[in-house]
C-alpha cells in the first residue's frame, strides 16, 4: 500500500516517502536540541509551533513527506521607461495551491482503501524530508533533492494509513559541501559561515525580505535582487546546475502599476485592480504585502 502511494505520487511528477507518526516525537526532540545552538531563531519558532493537525477526524498513524518541483519565476516591472525583471525564488508562487493539489492526489488513492490524509504544515518539513531520504541539506540549510535540486516545495501530510518502521536516515549534508564554499562567497549579507552548519537567520536576506520594517543599515544596497526571498546561495550551487532553465515568466506590471506599488502605504490595502494583478502572481498575501518595500529597495540598484 505504501509503495502504491509512492508510485501514485511519482505519477504526478513528485516524490514521496512514508514513516510512522511516532517519528513526530523524534522531530520534536531534534528541534528542542537545536534551541541551544548558535543561531536558534528558526529552531525556537519551529519547536514552539510544531504540531500535528487538529480536527483531522482520525488517529494519525503515518507521516507523508513529499517533494515537488517548484521553478523560480520572473516578474516584470516597468520603471522609468524600461522593464525591470525581478526574480521570485522557488516555492513562493505555489504556496497553498500545490499543498492542496498533492493532498487531493493522496486522498484519491487512499479513499478506496478506507484511509485519508490531512495537511500537516506545522512540522519541520525539510528535516522530515531529509530523514525520509528525499533530500540532503546544503551548507545553506536548504533541502536539496537529487532530481529537483533546491527548486522544490517540501510538503508534509498526516494519515491514518498504517505504516511499519519506514526508512529513517540520519540528517546529512551533501558531500560536495565539504569542499565547496560557493554559497558562502555568494551570500550578500554574510549569513553563511564556512565553519558553521547553521545559517545566521538574523543576517539572512530571505529572513529580512519576509518581514516588515526598515532594512538594517548594514545590508548593502546591491544585495537586493529578489522581490521576496533570495537566490544567491541557490543559483551558485553546483547541485542546481541542471536547474538553470527551470524558470517561468510571470505577470508584468505597467509603469502606472509599478508607480502605484511604490507609493503604497503600509497600512493601506491595495486597490481592487492592483490586488487582482498581484493575485495573478500566485504569491501569498503573507508576502505580497511586502512588495512595495522590497521593490523599492531593489529598484534603488537600477
């Protein structure tokens, strides 16, 4: 049955693995252990929030980890009479939609067998995927899959489908990281340290791009290159060499729309027309409200 589910997931172009729900306790212990680490902002948050979903309507017996290809995409903004192309890293445009899509495939397979699944987003999803053998960590703490590189979305589900021991691999980093320092050199804010296996989240441009407020003075102006997130440590990675063409063209904003974005006040909602245009990008409102600030920082390099 588990092999059948994995085959069903693979038939849609994704990769999946199943482990018993008891592994949740192992994940929690690992997150608690990370609290004492040097850079523990993310591990503190994850340890405090991780949980199996309430109201699933069944007793969890298995955890399902899925990795799905997720290309980066390009948005066009017209500014001062010329087009400016802004990168949006993998996974930002399909948040929510891809989760539900995969859940539908899983439940379509499980329903005739008398089982069902539910989304389990409040898990350390990269950690689970690595333990399940679906990927390895890079020096940049990003999960890399042999097939998709880091151009992927990691998804997690819980099910009442029974599961034996399941494969559970040690946490490991890609072998190439032992001698490669490409991401350390490429990081625009020095958030990566060759002597550490943990990213300094306080310095990471992805972290800074995902939260409001003014950018710290120490962030170089030429560091800004993505509308949200950051691609520097991914684009330079040898393990993403086969992903260079995994890019799609997204929405284009006119000069007037770009000007309207740049003049947007933080506490004001977007106009109906602009909100509709932003919705076309597929980016969640969790991040799209940061477009004006991030775009303004990026355009200062133009």
